[in-house]
C-alpha cells in the first residue's frame, strides 16, 4: 500500500475516539452531551441537542410520530473536535424510546460512558446497557452527575459499582461536599482542587479556579469539616483502593470514575481530558479473515442500524455503517458480503438528527449513513479488496411479547411483506408459536415503542391496520443445542415454547423466577439471554 495512505490512516486512528453514553432516563445524558459539545466546538451546528429538541420540523409521517410523542427515535452520531482529537458520540436512543437500537449502537462503539445520577445510583436501564457493554468488554468510564444536589456518598456509589457490576473502580477525581455544600473536586493526577462555582446554568464553559492541596486558605475555602472529611476519605481510597490500570480499563474490568455536575458544567472538561487520554482508539475487529486492523488499506465496515423514512421525499432507508478499516470515499464501489453484490456508495451521509450532509470521506471509528435500496440488513459487512465478514449483531433478549393480528384477510400479502421487511430491518424480533395452530407472528421487543413503531409503519407504509394481543411473558431464553436439547428434557411447565425467525427454540417465561426454577430443575439445559449470531 502507498505509504501515504498508511500514514493518513494511522493519523486518523490516533485522533479518533468513539463512544456511547449509557444511562437511565433523567440522569442527564442530554445535558452532558450539550456540555461536551460546548467544549468541543461541534463541527456541525445541527448537532446541538437542545436545538434538536426544540425545532422538530415534521419531515415525514415518521417524524410526525416522533413529534406527537415528543421523543427522538432517530439515533444520530455527533462528531466534534477537541484538542487534537475527533470525537464521535454515538447517540443511543434511551428513554421511553428504548429499543433494540439502543443495544445495537453499542456494537458500533469503542467505549462507553456510564452516566449516573448521584442521588439514584445504579438504575435498571443503566444495568441493562451495562450488560451489553460487558458482553463486548467495552471500556466503561463513569461520570457521577448532579453533585450540586444532595446524593449518596461518593464511597457508597463506588461501592455499589464494584459490588453490583463487578468492576474495580478508580476515582480519577474525588468530590468535596455535595448538594448545597458542594465545594469542588480533587484531581488526583495533578493533585489540585478545582473549586465549584455556581454559574448561571452552565451556559458558558465553567470558570476554573484551581488551588493546591497545600493552599493556606484551604480550610476556609472548603469549610473545615468538609475539608477533614475529604482528607480522610481520600486517604482511605489512596491506601486501600487500586491503582489506575489502563489495561484493566480497556478490558472493561476497571472503571475510571469522575464526579461532576453536567448542568452547571462542572467537571466536564476534567472528564473530557482524561477520557481522551484513556479511551480506546478504533481497534482491530474479528472477521472471517482473522483480525482486521483499522489501518488495513482496504475499506470495510458493518451495518449496525437501519432507519426508515427519514426524508419524506425519498421513501428510502438509511443504513448506518461503522467504518472498521481503510478509508471510505464518496462514490466508491464496495462488495456486499451477504449477497455477493457490488454496491456503489453514492450519497453517503453523516447523520445529525434530521439534517443530512454528504460526506466525502470517513475513517475507522466513524459512522456513515448509506442509502439502502433494500440491500442492507443489520449486521451486514461491506468491504473492498479481499472478501471478509464481521461477526453479526446478536438478537438481544426481548422483554415484551404480543401476537400481531391482521383482522383483514384481503390484506394478507401486505401484512406478510410488512412484517418480513420490518423484521429484516431490525425494527422488532419476530417469533412464532411452536404450536402450529397459532400462526400469527409474535412481536418480541425490548421496549414498548417497538410495538408502536411496527403498527404505525404497517399502517402507513403497507396500508394494514393491525391488532395487538399482549402476552404475559417478560423473559426470553434461547436454548443451547436447539430442539434436540429441548426435547431431551421432556415436558416443561410455566413456559411458552416459541421459535425465532431462524426456527430456533426460545423459551418465554412470565418472570425470572420461573426461568430460574427451570434451570434449577434441569441443570443440563443451557439457556442464553442473547441469541447466537446467525452467519
Ligand atoms: P436525560 O434524560 O438523561 O437526557 O437527562 P436530561 O439531560 O434531560 O436531564 C434530566 C434533568 O436533570 C433535567 O431537568 C436537567 O436539567 C437535570 N440535570 C442534568 N444534569 C444536572 C446536574 O448536574 N445537576 C442538577 N441539579 N440537575 C441536572
């Protein structure tokens, strides 16, 4: 390969950091994102998150649904520059709009930032997303937010993470006081205290007043009791806690912890600086050709998300591709591994909410949006040069189930086509009862929104009105060894046996307890939360 291209790829990879934020609703993800962009001087104005919230132009029927509900279904990528780095923030949809896309986005991320509300500690959605990060061994950086409000003690919060998530913690900085008496944070690297000052809602970059631990006025500045409490706690974590071990961080075994207050913009810059130093750069990806380095001269990437109808003028779909190796150039021709077809990648897009901007080039760690005339499915690999395929994206354990009924027999064809296309696109998982007499598809989703999207789109795009019959199950498990393994066990109770789109058996349980009971009764039966990838 030309040494110029090699050098160009090397530089691009060195500069890139890619991450997704995992959090529970209301922890402050939108606020933190805004503050990060404030420091980053976002490359693209439309990336402004508030602006995105405020100006919801109805751009399609699809968007109309977003507008009605006041939520954002569209996951986007925000790209911004900071120091000499280019940062890609993969925006995970994460509220009432929780769906499988939230999980899939993590498949395209190199790092995760776990955002925690100091008053609430670990919350359910954070735990679920954490599990997916763990599965991929993603490095996790923790930002404990809302220190300007009363919350749990820093030691309690760290302890909770260690015990419940099984990760070691390393406090990169440590807070002094909290709530009305929040004084600032001590940065362990520089051994300086950054004083907290209440600015009017953190519109500007925070004023950064820094003092030495040896400052003669420290006891007055911090108030004596808080100062001594802080000294004690710091001594404790420095004596008993682990050292920062970047290998462990990169393996997802240790999480660096930062304290701050996104709303008042405090601690965000400290976080960003360390994050750039410690985060993983775009790395190697496993493929059918072995490990592929990002600086491999041939372009390759995989589809991690499909989005329909973002633009009413083109009733098309956009495939989001994570670039894994080589350089992407507009109008390049690539091969599509699954079909063996050649595809010209014209009109590639960077995606910022509803705005589209054509991109000329992209590098490993970047995400591009491609028009998808029905070619791409979730998990597909595209490449130039030697044929390769990346491991697909797994099916995540759904938690809600419903029969989808078509009450109008004359719409049978459209119904079938719609269900099949929406499944392929990854809008929802489709299962069928093992009982042949029950032929209606079962929608299996991780969030309620997925049901609504499917019904809405079947009506709008395929002209089929449908009915939902909710099923009382909340837990799904794939059976290792398939039907043979299941049949060996004989009759089982408190379970509905269904099959997924690849005819594999899946057991549905009303609750975790029923599932554990079966596992207890039949230890030989191996049950998986996540479906093996179909290749
Ligand atoms: P998201 O649901 O995770 O995107 O959370 P938002 O960013 O919308 O924040 C939820 C609420 O928490 C909003 O009312 C924010 O103003 C508030 N909030 C976010 N960060 C902070 C913070 O650092 N301190 C305080 N006091 N409130 C915050």
